[in-house]
């Protein structure tokens, strides 16, 4: 089995399905989907609006992302017995905010198809895994820490701006960590929702259970669209999502078959692209929620969090309009605080991994610090996301330090 980092491979046990079911795994799956809909999905809606897409095409886009992600989560999690979480490309959606409206929609669909084929080739050949394997572990861990750190900082800011809702949610999480660690996130969700309702910050919108459906668009292929959409999509998806996602799994103790996982996600992208899907990839942020100890104390049973995540994706995807309206009504402060506490364990693990080899390899630790700063800065020159630049800066710093620095 191929993995991004060398080390002893963890081979998951295969306990009976009924023994793997748990409320904590279901909660982790739900929280992962809720965070995806309350944040990243809104970027997709903004991109659709800026491009002037019709309501039908927008619904098809959301449907294709959610259903394709959900099916892939379920299949890969059951197949590998690991909590494999895939989602849509958030940096890819941000890229489309300005790019999508510059091309015919069918040309954009063609660019999605080309990007999916390129990602599939990079994934199934193991090329991406081999590239990551040559990067020092502290540098890759620092990329992940840089991705996660802003969520913790936003949670702190949410407590200041909304001390009752966000502060109460954080307090409930901390109490839960003390008395019932497996259900600390669930307790935070319940307390946050209650406080939001009691303070009037969350009101249930008018909901209609409209069963959404996809719309096929026959791809057309335009060189300008391929250069302007497909190539940047591949870069930001690999650097901003798949790389941190694989590192997240490694940080939490899972050695992932990168060919299978990246190949499976890219295949789902290819199949769903004609319906509007701009990118299906291994998730980083929500993986931290489903693969962490809060999902289950036994890591061999956490795969059910990936399964539940997929099932919730499919459910909300079938009722896309209803789901988007529901999660849009959740206060931003509550979602910021919830994301922060849910990812706290993953952030802690990545920070520890970024400095754990300091005595044995101080140069890698210095390079990891540079990686962390650049990644967490959020800088995106040339439209390429900060994890790419953080990885590039950290790798370059490590090479320079090894050549010219003291090995102390």
C-alpha cells in the first residue's frame, strides 16, 4: 500500500458493522457536512451568482458536488475501513468566483472534465504520493497546521464578538472533554444551537422539501478555458486539498493508499463534471473531524464517521435548496466556534508533528516554521492558494538550510 510518508503501516481491523455504529461517529459525520454547507458551499453559490448561472444549473452544481462526494465517502470508507472524507474543492470554487463568468458554461464543463482526467492520472499513477514522500514530515505537518490555525483563530474571534453563543459552545465543549470526551462535539452542537435559538440569532427559515436533480451539460473544449480553468483547478486542488488531506490522515495515524483514494475521488469528479461539479477531492478540514478521536476512541471504528458523512452528504444533496437555506440560517459565530473546537485535536497533532523531530533534525523544524507562517498567512499570489506557497517556501528553505546551514 502506498503512503505519503514512510513508517509502519496501520492495518485497520474489520470489526462487524453493527459494532462500529456509534453516536459519536454519526455526530462527527454530521458536523463535517454542516461545516461544509455553512461555509464552503456558500463560496460555490457566490461563484454561481457571479457567473450568472440559472437557478436550475446552480442546483445541479450543488447536487453533483454533494451526491458525488457522499457516494465516494461511503464507498471508500467501507472499502478501506478508514474514515475517508472527500468533498468539493474550496480553493477551486474561490478561483471560479472571477473565472467562471469569462467562458461559455459548456466550455467550463469541458475544463472540469480535463482537470478531472489530469487529477485521475496524477492520482492513480502514484505520482502525487511520491512527490509528497520526499518532503520532510515536519514541513508537511506545518502545511496542515497552517491550514487549521485560522479556524482556531476565527473561533477565538467568535467568542469575542458573540460571547454568549460562541463562548457557551466552547465552554460546553471543554466541559464535555472533561466528563465525556467522545461526545464533547455533540454537546457543543446542542448547546450552541440552543443558545442561538434562545438569543434569537438563529431563526428557522421558510423551508420547502424540494427534491433537487441534476442537469446534464454536454462538455465543449476550448483551449482558453482549459488554460484558464482546468490547469489552475488541478494545481489548487492538489496543493490545497489533496496534499493537506493525505497529511491529515497520516497525522492521525492512518497510512492511506493514495492511489486508491485520489483515484476514486478523481473518478467521481470525472463522472459528476457534466452536471456541474468543479472538483471532488480528499478533504482536509472535515477529515480532521471524522478521523480524530472524537469520532471514536478506537481508530479502527472511526471509518463509520466517513460513512455517516457520506450519507448526510447524499441526503442534503437530494434536497440541496432546503439544506443550503437551513445551514445559511445558522449564526456565523456559532459555526466558527464549532469548526474551531472540532478541529482542535487535529491542530494539536499537526503542531506536535511539525516540531517533534527538532533535536534530531533542527533544520526541518526551522523550515516547518516558515511553512506554517506562509500557509497560515492566506496569501494567494497568481490565484494559487497559500498551502502551495507554504509547501514551496518550506521545501526551498529546507534545501537551502541543508546546503548552507549548520547541522547542529
